[in-house]
C-alpha cells in the first residue's frame, strides 16, 4: 500500500461550532443528534481544548498567537519571507533534523542520526562507534558518508498547476501517473532555474494541495564530534522509547561548500558553510512548565486517515513487520556477538530495525489501549449522519467513506502476497542490488522525466552511493539466512497468490531443499558483492545485462513483472484515494466549519508546548527532568549501562560546579515535554520562549509512540538531551573535547557545543 499521501483531515484542537439545524430529518434526527454527541466527545478524547496539538507548516505560522502560548518570539522571528528567521538555522539531515550553532557551519543533531556515517568511518582499528570521535582540527574531520544537508529557501503553492492536469473522468492509474509526471516537470524546471538548489514538491492534503519547496543542498558534510557509545546510546534498546531517559544522544557535524560558496562534493579546498542564521544556547537551562517550541522536519503522521486504514495497520501490517524485524535483529545479534568486525557491519541495520520494531510494538499497545479504531468508527458514523442529512451532500459525498473502506478491504485481502513481495527485495542485499541493476538498465533508456525517481539524473548519483553503502555493510551469512526465510514464506502463499518466479525455483522438488540449492549456487556465482562489478553493471544496456548471467539479476528479471503489476495496482488505489480524500476533506470542513492542519510529511514544521511530566499509569507521576543521579542508579558496568569511572567519582564528590540545577540539586540529563513530534524530529533543537537552544530532541515516551495516529495532552511526551551551562569560553583549552567527552553528564551539551566551535575554528 502506498504511504505517500495522507487521506483525511484532522480533528481540530480549536472549538467547533454545532452543525446546522438541518442535520437530520424528522425520522432520522434522533440518531443524528446521538452521532453529534459522540463526535464531539471524540474531539475531547483526542484533542483536549487546553492541548498544543499541531505540527504547523510554514504557511500557517503567521496565523498563530505565540504570545498566548508563553513564547516571546513572534511568527516573523521564526519565518519572514525575504528576511532572516530562526527557520534559516534549521536543516534536514537525511531524514533527521539538525541546527546550525556557529557561523562556520557547525551543526548539532542526534547521535543516532549520524550513526550510519560513524559506522561507515569505523574499522576494528578505529572503532568510532564504540569509542567516539573527535576532530581536534578541521583537517581531522571525517567525511560523513551518506549525509546531506538541506535548508529551506522558499516555498510556493503549485496545487493549481498539478490539479489542472487531471480530470474526474480520468482513469485512476493514469491520474496517479499524470500527477507524478507533472511534479517531476515542476521540480526539473525549478532546479534548472535555480542552479545548485534542490526542489521538492510535497503533497499536503491528498489530491487537494501541493507545495513546492526550494532548498539549499549541501553535499560535503563531515563528522566533528561523536560521543562514545556508552554515552550516545546509554541504556541501549532497553531504554529506547522509554522515560525516564539518561542518554547523551547528540553529535556534531559540519557543512562545507566550494570556495565560491556554491554547493559541492567533498574537496580539500572546500570551506565551511556560513548560514544566514545560527542558534544561541541558553545558559540557564529550564524548569517544569517553562514554555518551549521545536522547529524540525517530522516524517509521517496518519491522524487524518480513516478507521479502515488504522485497522489494517493494527491487525496486519505492523504485526507482520514487527515480528519479522524482531527475528532479523536476533539473528544479526547472534552473528556478531563474538566478532567486532562482523558486528560493525551489522550495527547500523540492527539499530534501524530495532527502532522501528519497538516503535510498532508501542503503537500496537496504544491502539488497543485507547481503542482508536473504535473511536474512529464512531467519528465516521457521525460524519456519515451529517452527510446523509442533506440530499445534495449525500449525492456528492454519500459513498466516500464506503469506497475508501473498499480499497482498504482489497489491501487487507492481498496483504500476505504484497507484504511478502515487498520484503523479498528488502530482506536480501544482493537481490536488492540485482533488482536495482536490472531496473536501472531499463529506466536509463527512457527520457529523464519518464524514469522512476531513483534513476533520474538528479538522483542517480545518490542511488549509486546508497548501493555502495549497502555493500560496505554486506555480510553474506546473514544475507543467506534472510533470503531463505522470505523465500520460504513465499513458497507457502496460497495458490491464488503465488509468485511465478519463486515457483520456478521450487517446482522440481521439496521447497526447502530447492531453495537451499538455489541460495548456495547463487551466492557462489554472483559477483554483485564486488563494488567494481556492481558499478560497471549500472552502465550496461538491458541486452548486456542479460549476458552477465548473474543469478540475482536473473531472479530480479523474473520478479520484475510481479513488481510492475503490484505498482500498477497501487497506482490505481492511489488515484482512487486521491479523489476520495479531496472530497472527504471538503465535507469535514463543512461539518466542523474550519480548516485543518495537514499530516506531517517531512516538511519544516513548528510545534510548541511546555516542559511537562505525565502519568503513564494509575497512581504514577513521571517528573520531566532526569539527572545524573539516575545515571548512577542505572549503572551496572555491563552494556548498555556503562558509565565512565571519572563521572562516578565526580558525582560521589558532588563536584557539580556551574552545572548544578538549583531546584533539583543535581545536574540535568534529559527533558520531557508535551510538544507534538514524530520521526524526523530527531535532532530538532528544543527552544525556549526566546528561541534559544535548551535541548536536542531525540525520542518519545513509549506511550507516545501512538502519536502518529492520535495525540493527547495526557500521554504525548517527547524527550530531549538537556543543554545547561554557564561556562566562560576563554577557560576552554583547545583540546577540550578530549577530557570532556568522557564526562558528558557533568559537562553537558552547551559546554561541549562551545568547545566544538572553538576546537575546529
């Protein structure tokens, strides 16, 4: 199923007016009134009137009364077209967020956001994952492979340009392809008119609104400082998505440009990027109930989708993925347990899968605990009653919810087949590479605008970099096990959901023995694990690809028709949902008499609230600031709870210096707050009411994993690393990171931030 577009509008946090009296006829009025009562009770359940729910896009910031929320910054301080604002200091880093904190391109983000680059730079001799990394000078900074930096320059509504290309009578598959092609045309023309910039079109409401963003795109990114794993991952997966938290999840990177200040690939001659704006760090920390806000790039939320979508997620997709990932994690952990060279290859993949797996477990628990599907059903009954109450509304919108439900029913009925086909490619590195090689040969023959996105001229270099990264972390024994597992699942699909290419492999005998034979032969003869062979294969025509006779490329060729058919099916569904979603937005706006905030979609957003604790269970209250005391209490000397001996000694001596929190009588470590965040907000600066950095967002509480589907003041809590210090920079020695990196919690982020600026200046 496509996850590209959101489907329905959100329920608003603002007060809604009662629908008009003509809600129901004499015969149906009683039921209509019941539905209205149910509907407004749902508004209170999901969105209490005192809540600060909302990930506000740039276009909505000017409408906000930030002063009423305790903020001293104005909307123009944040974003003011043609002028410098706080948003100019916020960057997108490969799916995470970061912020400039010096005039020389220094960026602070999360440790887990830089983890892939750290892993790529690590060897058994220089294990930066375990020991951390510090560049004493700029010449020692290491290329952060795979990381790029994007900064918003401007945005423009292009909805009319895109929607003008389609009609209500258009074939649904053609509709999706037409929209996709028009978006590519807009992006290509925009980048042609703005050399060196990156353009993206983001769909804000499915089938209804599209925004063109123009970004400064920086490709030379380098590691400056990464804490040791004992700090950056203190608590490991045990504490992931958990409060209280004591993890130093932060890192520093730096962005560079060519000497003429234009974006450029890595070169020794490049110079640090000078941002239009960089953030200051507040020297006094925060207290409970202090107002705070975040600017960042939240990835995906699904609050506007219907009950049928959420039901499918709860019953089918998330359990499938969580179970598969848990098994894959256990397999890789066993493989790398006694060999650091192996575990270095697998660390990044384990970390990524574990993060998703635990997130899904939390969401599944939240969906059941809060009965979100049932409440969505009641909400839709209320809306349907409103639609049915007026003949004209019924004629236009009467079947919208039913037709959306039919699409998700189709997805549910085909889930085993489609999920297996999806994870067949994703499970095996060599099969994934083989498929990319085969598909590239076909796509590169097409005009650029007709190609799949990874093979367009603007993207192909990054596609090749991704393939090289896959090979750097390739470990054959794991790849074999993963491929066998998914092939065995494929062999067990029902007869009407078979995959022809896999049936061809197992047709002559016992499925398991035939799969074993195929795997052994394939891995013995394939050359896709050779980087030179792989890159050379990307230059070949389809005819030349056939002559390579590589088993994984051959399997990809056999699978290609199945994937193409599935793509066409999903394009048809997407076309249908696009039409239906636009109608649903319209009728909900009529029902609630207001506009809606679009779901998060990896575009720059603002969210605000307070430093605030919560009650995760009956009779329990979790306060919003953790301290070094908690670090010491958790310390066992065994991973993932290892604390440097120096820190333990300093704590026992109560040698807190300037870093003592007056109210807590301890040194702060992490902060909890009721802001509206999701994946992609990792690395976002947590800002006080003046727009100064007081922390770096890195996680949510376990109860808040459900945030992607519903938000509530009662349980939606996010987590940041604290930044508190009153430090005189003149006293910082030039090699300050060396002694401080091992005592993170006694010498918090701000000190190390100033140190990083000084060290690499």
